[in-house]
């Protein structure tokens, strides 16, 4: 170990640069999908795999990389992740076809999983316990910066350059961070290796479980939620998950130790995080359709409006994290989830189209709830595990986020489509007319009420964790 470790803010800068790259790349790609569909001469059903391949690879592998970061050292996993993310960004930019782009995006998701699997662990290692909430809250601000600036940067690039530039912008940043991380973190706590085996079968089972489950859930609307393919993939994912749990209980060095979930301060915050992202993405998925169809907004206006809830993540999380360092996480997490539940219920309440100011207020209210909840909840999860398991804990936070996102989209899609089809007799929104406003609003209302109920359950879960022993 080196005599003097790098400063905590140096580590923070390295970690947050990678976090910003990952979130920026995701939001840029979403904006570029219509352009990519035209340039690569493909269909909507195919081009959506540019997003899905990244999402599935990320979620399927993040737990395994979290465990490997505890074994091989976080520096090696972080640097390798940046190198792979950068290389795959180059491959994305050079892709001659949509198939090649999807394959490169899969590699890019793998690199992002390596980066994110140990990011929060590096932050927790670098900062004292009394400052972790503020540091993790600042990460939420960086995530917000990536999500909100992505559409703006993506729109500028697509307006002035070829589509491949949205991937090429990652290359110089990724190379720089990889080199700096390798040099600065060398000989620090991030370089500690442990003589433990890796559970290869467990890693394979969780990867297959995530892949089949996510593919089934994300294609429910296209294939039909009761179709053989969706039910088969979802069922296979559940079976593989059960096999994974049995495998983890059997081996001495599992990918994810089941004993971690024996701790209320780990188990309940993870379940709360899944609830939050499930509730949030019922709104994130359906709100653009509400703004475009009944409200009549343009796509540019929709993009601006949907920035409102994330704008709160620039200001509130560092304050929420610092407050959690003083009073504990329980009250803040319960309050944040309750505010999100209220905001979703208010968004669902009107039986007719409303004006912009009330919508903006409700979206801002949802953003406030999210910003209050995330930093203290992450701090609780990361502080509840021993230092040698923080890589796994960090990856669990990322996996919970993605699982909640997919569940939210699947829940919103199932409730909305069932209700809208039953009330309107239409096959989908492609046939929407002003006469179908009432069925649309009813379907929208039921779906967001489901999101509000999910957030309320998350608030109860946050309360059940109990007060922290060291809360003042």
C-alpha cells in the first residue's frame, strides 16, 4: 500500500466522471433512436435493441463484477471497465449495420456494469462515515447532469455532425479516466486483492436469469403479456433466479451472499429502492404519451417538460445526504417515498386535460421525493455491509435500480394497454384520435395510481427498517 492515499475528492472526481459518461451516453442514445432507425435502414422493433442490449448486459453482469471487484481489487475492475466502455464506443461509432451496433452496445453495457459495480464502494471507502451521505448525494447530482444534458448534447451533435459522433465523444474522456484511475488508485485500498474463488455457476445463473426475465418484461407490449414467448421467458427467469439463490446458499464464496439480506438495514433499503424506481418509471414511461396525445405537445416540448423532475436532483441530494449524516436515513426515506406517492396520485387525479403549471408542480414534487430518498437510502445500504463486501453492495444498488425501471415500464404498459384497449376498442395509440381522450385518461389514471401505490409500499418498507443506532 502507498504511504499516502489520494484525496477523497480526487477519488470522487474519477468515479463521477465514469458515472456521468454512462448516464450521458444512455440519454444521448435515446434521443438518437429515430435518426439511427433511418440511417441504418431498420425497424422500430429492431432499433429498440440498441437500448435493450445495453440494459440487459448491464443488469445481467453488474452483480458478478461487484463480486469480482471485491476479489481482484476495485482499481482493476474500474480501469478495465473504462477501457472496455471506450473500446466499445469506438466500435459503436464504426458500426456498419444495426446488428454490429447492437453487438457493440452489448459490450458497452458490459463496460458500464464494470464501472458502476464498484463506483459507490470507492466513494464509501474514500469518505469517512460522517460525510458519506453528502458524497453519495453529490453522485445523484452527477447522474442528473448526465440525464438532463444528454438530450441537449445529443440534439446538438445530431444537428451538426454524423450520428456516430454521439458514441465517439466517449473515447477521449474514457481513455483519460482509465489512465488516471490506473495511476492514482495504484497501491491504495482500491488495489486490495483477496484470495477467494469466484462462483462461476452463480454468475452464469444470475446473468441468464436477468437476460430472460428482462427480455420477457420489456417485450410484453409487443408480443402480448399473455403470449407464450413472454410467459416462457418470464417463467424461465423466475426458475433461474430460484436456482441462483439455491446455488448461493450452497457455495462458501457466493456472488451475492444471502446472509447480507438477513440485515434489515440492507434488505429493506434495497426493496425500497426497487419500489421507488418501479413507481418512478410508471410516470417516466407514460408521461410523454400524455403530453403528446391529449395535451398536444411537440416532441421538443415533451423533452423540456420531462427535465423538470430531474432538475431537482441538481440541488436537493447533497443537502439530503448531508442531513442524513446528522439525523439518519429513516425519516428522509419515508418522507421522500410518501412525497413521490402523493405526486403520482395527483398526476393521476384529473379526469380531463389540465394546464401546464399544475403538471409542472406535480412533476417537481415527484423530483423532490426522489431527491430526498436516494442519497440516504444508498448510504444505509453501503454502510450496512463490511468493507470487503462493498463491491457487491454497490452492484446491488445498480441492479435494484435497473430492475425497478423495467418493472415500472412493464407495470405501466400492462395496466395502461389493458384499460385503454378495453375502453376504446382500439389496438393501440397509433389509432389515437381526440375522441379517445376519455379512455386514454382513464388508462393513464389507473396506471399512475398503481405507481402511487407502489411508492406508498416503498414508504412503509423504509419505515420498517427502524432508526439507525447512531442517528442523532
